[in-house]
C-alpha cells in the first residue's frame, strides 16, 4: 500500500509539474505578444485594443495559431494591417514559433537579434515594411544561418543594408530566398549557388555585384525563379545556366552583363519569362542564333531584349512561339528585325 501511495504521489507530482510548466510557457508567450502590442504605435484596425487582451487566451487572438496539445503559440501572422511601430526583442521568447509574418505593414527600426535565435522557425516574412517615413532597416546578421529549419525567407521591399551573409547557405531546407528591393551590397556569396533545395531566388533592385559562377547549373538544379535584375552584376552569362531545366523565370535585366547570349537557351523548355534587357549583350552572327534556340521554349510568354547592342535578322523559327508569346520587347538597335505578329 505504501508503494502504491508513493506511485500515485509521484504521478500526481509529475502532472502538477507539467501543468505548471505549461502555464509558465503560456505566460511567456502572452508576455512576448503583449510586448509587441506595446511597441505598436499605430493600429488603424484596433486589433490590439479590442482583441489582444489578457482577459482571453492568446490562442483566440487575431493572427495567433496555437498547438492543440501544448497550447504554445506556433504562428504569428499580423500581415497587411498597416501597423506602425517596432519589433521588440521579447518576440524571440516565442520558442515554439514556426511562422512569423509581419509583412505589408509600416514597421521601422532593426530586427532584434533574438529573432535569429528562434530555431523552430520555418517561415520568416517581413516583406514590404518600407514607407516614406518608416522602414525596416539594419543588416542581415550571420546568425540567420542558425535557423536551419527555415524554408522561406521573405525580407523584400525594406531598407536592409550590408552584405548577404555566407551563413545563409547553411540553411539546408531553404526553398525561397527573397531579398529584393533593399540596399544590399557587395558580391553575392558563392555558397548560395550550392543550395540544392532552392527554388526561388529573388534579389532584384539592390547593389549586388560580381559575376555568376560558371557551373550554375550544377549548383541550382531545382531553381524555378532566378531574378537578379537591377543590380551591378557583370561578366558573361554562363552557358551552363541553360541546364537549369526547371527555370520558369530568368530575369537578368538592368545589369552590365556582356558578351554573347548562350546559344543553348532553348534547353530551358519550361521557361515562361526571359529578360536580359539593358545589358551589353550581343549576338555572334547577324542571324541572332540564340533566338533560333528559343523556338524550343514552347511555354515562353514574355521576352525582353531592350537596351542591348543586338543587330540582325529575326529567325523564321521564332514564329513557332506565336501561340505562347504575348509580349516581345525590342528597340531601335534591332534595325534588321522582320515584322512578327503575335497573338
């Protein structure tokens, strides 16, 4: 009987301890979210004033998702509420968070370092927190490489500056990396092109420079969208890029690429959008042979060649695209182009 009593007592103690720990965790999550509430200076929809109150469970608050068993906060999505304010460091205490979405607001200041200790994160989205008077700024720290569960990083359309840390290449599960429309500088870290899980790489409108690796096809076998437009990349476009057979969007416009366009561009059978506008590309012959290769891209809907020193005749095979091609951008440098009527 003494043994049974001790066993019951032990089980009871364990249940009480577990309940206390759960209560403590929920309190920690609530305090972290209330700290965010305190840092919001403008809330036009009044979601915080009317909904985020200690009178109700955090799991019922707008924008909050909790685990059904532990009742820990697993997702925070308060995007598109036009909020103004800053991000408090206490947000990093949400130790079970998998999704953090603060996009399409008007938050300002830098991202607290505590955010980059949230090892449970799968998706991090701060897209479009830039306005005339408020913007999300600061550098992307190397500690972001510790968030190895991340599948998506969306930091576009802010005022982030500095270099892209090499440590991003440590994110072995990363599929989407979107850093466009910021003030990022320097050379694009070569290890990024070794990320075999990467499907989307968008770096448009920064001040990145350097050349592309010569074996880009082997480094990005799964990439579907590659957008490096409006930067300072130079050198030739490596012909091996045309072996990245899953590409649907290839946007390289507004750089200083030079030399010849790869004649094997037609290998990209899934390509829907191609822009090499406003570079220094040329064709090795007056027949613009790389365009003949494009006739194999049966899904191509948009082709932009504006602003390059191209000159020559339009190959008749390009007419094979008349069923798919909807937009064709050329300029007066292409003086010998024949007339092509597109649907």
